[in-house]
C-alpha cells in the first residue's frame, strides 16, 4: 500500500495543496524549485516533494514601504546643497 506522502498528484491537486494557481506550480516545476516528473504530457508531483519544498523554501522578505517624503521644498533644498 502507498504511504500518504508517496501519492502522485497532478498540477491541479498540487496547486490545491499549496493553495496557489496552476501557473505558479508550473513555474516552480520549470525552475526546479519543486521536483516532479513528466509522464507523457502531464506532470506528476509526489506529496513528499511538496512537503520537502515547504520545508526548504524561504519566505520572500516583505518589501519595505518607502519612507514618506519630506515634501518638495525639503528635496529641492537637498538638491541645491548637493550641487554646491
């Protein structure tokens, strides 16, 4: 009997497990970040590969919001000082 982690999933099933879209799964497979096998024209991804991907993948750092500008007057004064 096959263990739960050795069940082959298709792209749609893998997308449901990771709660992402089908194109995201394809991008991960094509980049090598997620391991899978092509069987004919279809991809098969083992559940254990999804678990391994989740263990090794690092979350993207959040983008820092740009600091609020001091206003045009402050920026113009800084530009004038830089030109001198």
